[in-house]
């Protein structure tokens, strides 16, 4: 259930946050807590609690009632206040088969949203816009991996992993709790540095099964989760294939979020990196200064297929990094159709851009001198706008 996100940069705005959120929700089977006095497991060291859950037998399937909370976007700031279940949160259900296929159904007054996934494809149907978004997953990983032998890692291996993670993040102890009536352990993880606007994340999992039961994300200084997928009920048992398949109605608009030429790029591929090499490989002027808003340039490379080459520059590192994607602008310049025009506008030294500001970061799109830019980072709008103005 690895939902690797490789979004087309043309669709980065608006869709990136929704897709990323729902992809993580599907990958982790995030089911949130209901501390209603249910059973709690005995106290254990974190490594032991993880080891015991991983050593538990596989479940044949999962059926759950869930609640998805999304406080990421300021009220009314996205798509004219559209109350899509993807953007405003909703209640719903989750089904997961034993082989990792799943379906998440969210229900709201604006219409249902259906997220269906397997090891090759993620499909998101948003009834509020009558649109299906399709994202093909990377096929670069092999099924036979030495670490995927079916044997859970040892306590030594888990402690080694936690020690390496502790160099980058603060990790709490395993807190016994109950989630949706199940005994569970909860842990909090917060970045030590380069965390951007992220405060911390919490994960809870079933003490008797290796099944995550809650994932929530908090912004810096926040007391309520920005994102959380929650359920009050969960059951384990076989799930019919028909429960994880859904066919969108006829006439639905389809948007492909896969990277252009993704299916063709198998086998050997030579990366084009370094500013000089990237500039020689594309047919537009690449703007990539040595530093941006005080962050040093760490990487610049060519991304996309042969028919849609773009330059990707990364400034800084970790969650506090700023990413800039540049490509040749369309014939209409900055006047683009689709969801980008629904975003609030922002003035960039005489140019008009489109900005998506959230509690966890900012994304800005604009065009200058025949080049289309998308800048994204876990930083406040003022800092993102300053970075955009510096890209001349």
C-alpha cells in the first residue's frame, strides 16, 4: 500500500494537497481515535510495542467507519468555498483487502468522494466537480526484497531504526490508549530542525494487529489537528473484491495526474543535473539563483517526459525546503484554464500569480518572460511571495 506521489506539475496547485492527504490516508489506513473508555494494552517500551504488533498475524481485511477532518485551508479561500468532501472533511467508510487493495468513501452535502487504490493506480472521484483524478504509481520497486521475507524485524533492528530517526525527530514513548474500541499504542513525532510549518504528527496502531488506527498532523503552535482521518468502529475479516471497486458515472471528466511519459520511462534513465546541464536540456531560460530567501540551492535537475520537460530546483533541506518547478509557458502566458484560475490571486511586482496558502505551507503559480513557475514550501505566504519575487 505505497502511494508514491508523482504529480504532474501542471496540476500541482489545488490538487497536490488533496491528493497527498488522501494518499497518506489510504497508505496508512488512518483511522482516528475515540477515547471512550475502551480496553487499553499494558505499558511497554516503544520498540517492544512496535515489535509485538508487527509479529501479530496478518488480518484478512478491514472494514471501518471513519471521519476525515481537514482544517488545512482557510475558510472560503479555496475554489470559492466549495464544500467538497476532499477539501472540507467528511464522514465515510473504509474497506481494505488482505492484498492491499482499498477504497475510502467520504460523504458530504456537496457529494461523495471515492478514493480507490491498488499497487498500480490511485483513482479519486470527486462528485462535487464530477471529476476523476488518476495517478499511476511507480513500478520501480521489486516484489522480492530481502527485508520483505515475512519475518518481522528484531528488537535490535527496531531500536537501531528509532535511534537513526531520533537524530532528526523527537519521538515520544508508546502511550497505551484505546482507539475505536481497540487497545492501541500512540506515539508523537516532531521534527528537530528544518520542519517548516509542521508542528508534530501522531500515530496510533492496534496493539494486537499491525494496523495503524490514527494519523493526525498538527501545525506549529496548533492545538487541533490540521489533518486527521477518524473512525469510531473497525472490524477485521475478509472483504469482497466488489467492495473495493467503484465505477464513476458516465460523462465524468478525467484528469491524469501521472508524470508525462511516466509509462515509457522504464529501464535505464540518465538524470540531467546541474544548472549548466539543465539549461542545455530545456528550451527556456532557467532561473535558479545560488540561494533563495536565505536557503542555499541544493539541487537542480530535469523532470518530466520528452514532450514536457521542466526544471526542478530545490533550496534548503528537509521539510523546510523550497521547491521550484519551471517550464515553458503556454501560448496564453499566465492565463491558464482549470483549477489554477480558481485560486486567490497575488501581486508579484506587477505580475498576477495564483496562491494556495495553508496551515502547513504555501504554493504559488505565475508566469514571467515566457516561463511558467510553481513554487511550493512549508513556509508562510509572505516568505513564499518574497521567494517568488526573487526569481527573475
